[in-house]
C-alpha cells in the first residue's frame, strides 16, 4: 500500500507539473501574441495595418523602433520580424518637405545605378531596389532591399495638404520572379490608406498592386528613335543617339538619360512634380546656389558656365520642374573648354520636348518657354 501511495503521489506530481507547464506555455504564448500585436498596432503612430505587415514579413516575434519628428511632420518606424523580413516605414506631411535632408523624398537607389519605375495602377509613386544584401555570407540566400514610395494629394479641406509614404522592405524573395514584386508594395499601399483616413486627408487611392516592372538597369540602352517612355520624342543629334528611360505611369519623379554611341552619358533630364519640385526649390534656396532652379524663375536656358537648364509648368499639385544637366561635366567653364551654340540649341530642344510630353502626361499646363 505504501508503494502504491508513493506511485500515486509521483503520478499526481508529474500531472500537476505537466498542467503547470502547459498553462505557462499557453499564458506565455498569449502574452507574446498580445505583445506583438500591441507593438504593431502602436508602430508609426498607429498607421500600420497589422495583418498586412504580418502577411508580408512573417509570423515571428516582433521588434519595433519608433522615431517621430513631429516638428518636421515625420512619423517613422522600423519593424523587424524574428526569422522573417523587415520594413522601414516613413510617413511625411509634405508641407514639411525640404526642412530635413535626412528624410528627403525617395528618387532611387544610391548612386541611381538603376532607375526606379512607376508603381502605376492609380498610384503616384516609385518602385526601386538597392543592390542585393547578403544576410549570411555562408548562405546562398540574398535579401532584396526594395523601396516603394507613394505621394498622396489630400482632397479634404484640412491641415494636411499632402502625404508621402515610403517603405523600404527587406525580404528573402527575389525580384526576378514577377509574382514576388507586389509583396513589396503591400505595406506601403495599406499604410497610405490608413494614413489618409487618420490624417483626414481623403486622398484618392490607387488599386491593389497586382504587378510591377523591374527597375531599369543603367546598361539597358535603346536607340533614341525607339524610345516610348520618358525619353520619347527627343531627336538624336550632337553626339546623342541612345537613351535609358522608364515608363511614365504617373510617377512623381521621372528621368531620361541620353548617351552617345560609345554609351558615354551626355545629358540627364529630370521631371519633378508636387513635393519633389518643392524639395528641389527648397534645397536650392537653402544652399543659395547660382543659376539653379528657383520658383521665381520659371525658365532658364543653359549657357556656357551654367550647370542646369530648366523650365516649369503649372499642375494641380503645384509647380512642376523640368531640368537638363550635362552629365559629362562639360559646362564650358574650364580653360579651353567650349560648348558650341549648336549643342546649346540641341539641349533646349531636348528639354522642351521632354518637358512638354511629361507635363501633358500629368495633366499640367504647357511648360514655360524661355
């Protein structure tokens, strides 16, 4: 009987321990779940869609770092999922554009080796990627650092006139697979929707992103006569015969690169709309540069010694800016260096064509003629 009692006590003790362990794990699991959900719900001032973030980045434990610059109209957070992906999210009131260079608007990858392409599908935005980041030198997997940046114009009469939502997402998924690319846009589009509501912006939102093109590599030249995107309509001449371009698709920042038969870059043309033009004007005013675009000078032909030629147009989201720069460094300002009148005439014609087509695609007025 004594032995039996001892056995029963041991069994009862083990059962109690098992129940306690199960209860601990249950409670701990619930606590971890609550902690993770709370962290995502409060991230970026509550502007994230928790379910979308989970779907994109994965189910692991959540680590969030919030950064707010209310004086600059900026909300920022970084979300890292244990064993999954990460995202760096920025939501900026565009009235503050140009006040903080550390959080300037997204235009493309560092050094602009590859041109960002339009998000399209009703969104005013850009889709670009940095070079692949090797997470583990002993692994064959490489994470993609991909950025989607959206600009929202507010329709409601309120304090907020516009918003910029920029999300850099890192996932262990290759962009080479077209099926993966929309995943990189989901956090940006869902955050834009929540920010528009929370900020009483009432912006017109785009459609769910079903497909995205690849960023255009710097080696993707095409004969200028076949250009049908941002370089369309520009004639060959003055050592220019090929182009690197993207589709337009409502992007707030467009670029066209012109090169010669030797593939040496000659000119870079850029169109900036809304806050992108606002930021460029603000930067030029801050650094007090000479012969640089200013909202008070609607058009300027590049002359020997100048770095930039530009023109502007009136749009629903403010003044748009179109610029041309000589990419080969030849501005006629060095001893013995000359820029012929025929070259300058070609530049003016190229800028005029670029600006007219870009402005028309965005529903703006005709660009100002100098």
